[in-house]
C-alpha cells in the first residue's frame, strides 16, 4: 500500500464524526481528545531505527575507535581512554541525538576537531599525569576519524533508504493548522526519508479548509500533552498558530517532563540562517528546542552532588548546629525545630525544617502570614540567625532525604502557592524541579517581601538555563552573602 494511502486512511479514521467532514468549519472549542488509530506495526516505530539516529552513529563511532585501537596495537588502558574521550566529546557535540536530515559534510568539521582534541587530551594525560598509556594516540584518533567518516558515508544512505521503504517514521504531531503547518505536513508525507510520520494537527482554530488537509485535526492546544502521552508520540513540530504565544509557551512547558523532541519553525524562517540547533526540512528550517535540564544525563549528577555535599555539611557543621540549638532553647524555650508544610517538586507537599527564631505561636498564623522579618517577638538570637541564614541549616536534612536540592526555587506554603498560581501564570512552572535551599532569585536579593513576578521570572530562567556550574556559582554567591551578613 502506498504511504499516502496509509496516511489518508488513517486520517479518515481519526477525523471527527463519520470520518469525512463535508465542509470547512472553524473550530470554536477544542475537540475531545482522540486516541489515534495507528497500525500495529507502527505503534513503537522509534525503537526500530526510524528517526532514532543515535544507535547508528554510536555504533559506527564505537566500532571505529575500537578498530583504530586494534590496528595500532594500543593497550587496553589506551583503548579505553581514547574510546571514552571520543564518545564523550561526540556526545557533547550532539552527534548521538536523533537527526531529521543527517549530513556527513555538515558533521565533518566537528568530528575532525573533536577527534584531534581527544588524541591531544590522551597524550597530555600520558605526559603530565604519568598514566600507563602508549604513544601514538593522536595517530589512533586520526585513524578513528577516517573510519568514522567512512562508516557514516555508508550508514546515512542506508538509513534514508530504510526510512523510505515501508513508512517507518516516528509518529509526529504538527502544532498549527495553517499554511506553514500544511507545508510541513506535505513535506513529511512526500519525503519519508526524514523519518517523521505526521499523524495530525493540534490547533484551536484551524485555518486550512478540511478538503485541503492531508492529515486531520486531532485536538486542541490544551490537549497536546494528553495526546502525546496516550498515543506514545515522541515528536512535535510547532508551526504558526493563531493561539497567543504565552498559551503556547505554557502548553509546551507542560511537555517538558515527557520524552519528546520539539521543533519550531522560526519566525521569519525565510531569513533564518543555519546553526548547530537547526535542522533542514526540505526548504523549511526547524529549530530544536533544547532538552529540559532535568531530562539530561548531567541532571542525574545533581542529586548525587546534593547527597554528598549535604552529608558532609551535616557532619562539618554539626558543632555550629548544636550551638544554634542551645541558643534557641535558651531564648525561646522548648521546641528548637520549627516544622512547616511546603510545596516542592510536582506540587508534592513536604515538611520543611528550620531552627525556631521566635517564640512558639499559632501554627495557623504562621501558615498564612507572608513575612515575619519585622516581628518584634524575634529576639537577638533569632535576628542574628536570620541575618546569617543559620536558621536554614536543618534543611540540609531535607536535602539529604530528597525533599529538596541545594539549589532551586525556594519552596512556599500551600496557601500562597494557590494564590500565586492564580495571579502569576508561570508560577506553577517553578515546580518542575525540586525546591532549593538557595536559588537564582535569592542571590539577586529576591527574598522576603519582594516582587513575586520577579521571583517567578528568575526561578524559571534558572530552570531553563541550568548547568552544574550554575549551581556552583549560586552556592558561592550565597556563601558570600551569608559571610557578609546579607541574609534577611
């Protein structure tokens, strides 16, 4: 059966009503979520090397570096070192991620540079660290480059032929049923070698007449996440829609935790230049949305970092914490630790721990009172501890047991979370990551009685631009503020 026939028949089964709409209409309300009728053999095609380029290039490079090591009789240590460096550098350069239109010539400069860097680093380790590795690692890196290029030159044409033969592309949703969205759909249908199979549009207000659509409208913008989850769709192409951009941003943020690739047709795409994050879909440039930080391999090291640092800090600072506990006990009486419910990752509630800085009072008042910084009942010990942020030290236990992270958006009380979520649309997005002992907003002075909109903006900026170095930088700035007595 021809590919277009498969798409047409599938589109008919997806369309509302009888399967064939008789006249163009404007959708006033998003249609009910639909479960896509996908042929059995296409339910999990991304596991079959359709769009997934990573297994192909990873196998090519691993085979090439091993072959180069054997050809030059490298030792086991030298082979492992060179393999680790080559694969790590190429992974950092994006050579093992799925690609719509892989091109050897486009990759060649980056491959060559990274191969030479790998050889140079391996040689430097031998010279300066006295590792038991051999000479000739640069030669091995050059031989790897030759073999890797030859492997790609063979693999890419075979991959494109495989994609064309039998319709083995990944199911893909196009956000925006306008002229650009229709062009994207037609391009994917006419060029199966791109490895993406368009199953339908998502749009609240489709602009393309029903008779002119080669694929159906399968839902509204607000239903995108449910469609992706229900139908195991792993690719989204965002064309132009009539929906406000802030609505689109919130919907796509809702997909952050899902394992999907998101591409955009950039504004003024006719003038858009090529770049590392740009894919070419025939004559349409697509910009890949950077993977959410918490979907990257590096994010997993953040939890390990939290555990190690919090455990060490609890041991090293135990004398300081004991002194704080004794001072609080003498000033405020029994009840050294203050416990309060806060909202963290995915809106889950947990009990935060702090040293008490004022005499025990009404717990309901503490849950709904915004700021106690100027409360006259706070004694000298409490004011000093708040100024130096010593009252926050028990939260190291929250971090160790997984309630919080060292760095992240500060957790808030449930009543304020509900109020701020209604008032500030982007507030909920702060809960995509664990709450933190300190954060990007705090090191910019946004603590206590400060603008919530600014806090939201800074917290979301941190999430979307996270790196391990950003956490280290925030911790160093926090330490400087604490030492300088600029806590609260």
